[in-house]
């Protein structure tokens, strides 16, 4: 399967092999050719190990087999190089300059085939950097700098490739940081898009619920409104009562739809027909209540309204963690009492399973 990772791995293999093969193209005889070949082979083994070796991922985090793994941050990005492989790369950065310099002898240490390790170790440290071992990569560059300066002098080391290797590693680190930031921004944007889609969906659902509630209320209020228009507002007492009931029903459907079922609607209408003023407010707290618990709450509310005799009844949902709905009834004070209405009904309907407040 051709993927971004496979292409980059292939390029890494080809480039490091090219740099290493330069060390085998001898233009002059070397004192220790066997040491050169051994150094060349060890370098390729360590480099290709750093390119291809990956710890076996946990089954729950393994990506699908048919999905390309992009070079980005996170579990789908470059897998962190195991420490033992990173240490092997660091040992290679320390040993290769010394081994090559000893193998070619003092006279050939600045020859083209003897300086291949400047680019080779630089490429290896770039791989280590991409595999998310930055401290090992920079330590390897420092070891390369010390080894090359010791064996060929600072002028030759700097002019023959040491600066370029350090620049490669710095560029790899900057590129990796940029890709990590882009991946984080992409993930954050995807999360915001999901949140926006969820909010839009919830708003669409609420709009549909409001349309249904308005239509249901207009079924009751429509005839009264038509009658009021037809008579220019001249209604008899029965029609006025029906208008007040319809208005209350419309307010209930708009302000407290989660509290309503057929039984509660019937008790609210009965209370209004006997002359009581009823206010229903859903101020939150029931959004996460499941339908069965909501049915229990509505049943208790209907029972409370059925027994109520108050002149004014206030029904409100409660944000309390144990109380679902609070019902308060007030009636005109009798003789000997203050002029203010007295509270003659107080009921807190608990959330099912929470129990009554003590």
C-alpha cells in the first residue's frame, strides 16, 4: 500500500544508503577497509532500525488496516522511538566518526569518501528527531560535532557538512512542531464543528417542539379568537371564561411543556374554570430526566392540582438536585390576618429516586 509514511520511509532509506555508499567509493587505498565496511553496515542497520521499527500498538489503539496513517501529531503520528533504539543511534553518532577516521588514516580524513558520516549521522539524527526523541537528536549532533572537530579540525568539519546536519535537525524539529500545531488546530476545529452541528440539531428539535406546542394551543384558542373577532370583543361571561382558559392553556404550552400531559392539562383547566390564577414556569432542571421519571412527576403534579383549593397557584421546576417541581398556593387572608395572601399550599415533588427533602 502506498502511503505518505511509506514514501517518506523509502526516501529515508534511499538517502541514508546513498550517504553511506559514498564511504565505499574509495579513490585511494585505505589502511583498514574491513573497519570501513563494518562501520558502514552498522550505520545502515541502526538507521534502518530507527526508520522501520515500531512498538506493537495496543489492540484498542491500532488504526484500521485499510487507512493511511498521516504524519501528524497524536496516536496517528510518528510513533515515538523506543529508548534502546534511540541510545543505539546515539552510540552510532559517537562511534562512526572515530571508526571512519581510524580506518582511513590521518592523510585521508578530509577526503570525500571519508567525510560521508557528516551527512550520514545528520540524516540519522533527523530520523531520531522525527521519531520524537529531540534530546537524543541534539545530543547526537553535539557528539558528531565533537568527533568531527577532533579528527579533522573545526574548519574542515564546518565546511564539509557539520553545519548542514545541524540545520537539517533544526528544520525537522520546526516542521514537526508546525505539524503538531496544525493537527491540534484541526482536531479543535473538528470538535467545534461537531458542537455546532449538535447545537443546530438541538435548536431544530426545539423549533419543531415549539411549532407543535403552538399548534396544539391554537386548537384551543383558535375558536375563541375567531369568536372575539366576529363579535368585535363583545363576549358573554361563558365566552370570557373560555378565553381566559384558552390564554392560560397557550401560556402553559409555551412556558412549561415538559410539565404537561393530558391529566395535568385537565387539572389546570379545572382550576382556572373555578376562578384560580395558575402560573406554570419551566425554569430548567428536567432536561436530563428520562420519560418514565417525567411521567411520575406529572402524575404527582396532577394529584397536587386535583386537591388544591388556592386562589393563585404557582408551579415551577426546581434546579435542586432532589426536587423536581415546586407547587405554591396562595389564597386571600381571612379575618384577623394580614392583608397579604396566605400560603395554603406548599408541595415539593421530588425527583424519582431522590426522595423528599428533609
